[in-house]
């Protein structure tokens, strides 16, 4: 399983920031009650990073 080289450093109701300075807005704003901790969001980020990386690798392999 791949690990992203960046870490989540900040999570707000409107988006999240990575350790390399990139900022991504959430598709839907979160309420304060829904707002995960940085650690919780890092787990989500790692999970989706791995799923999307695996899917990308499959697509590349199928293109050969």
C-alpha cells in the first residue's frame, strides 16, 4: 500500500491544507459537528489516495 508523501496539516469546514501548501476545498462544506480532526482526516486522505492510486495503476496497465 502506498503512503502519500504529504501530510494533512489543517482541516476546516470549507477545505483542507497539505504540508506542501496545496489547499483543496471540500465538495460540500462541513458543519462544525462533522469536522474531523487532522488525524482522522489524514486516515481518510490516505485511504482515498491508495484507492485512487490502485485504480490509476490498473488503467495504465490496461493501456499497454
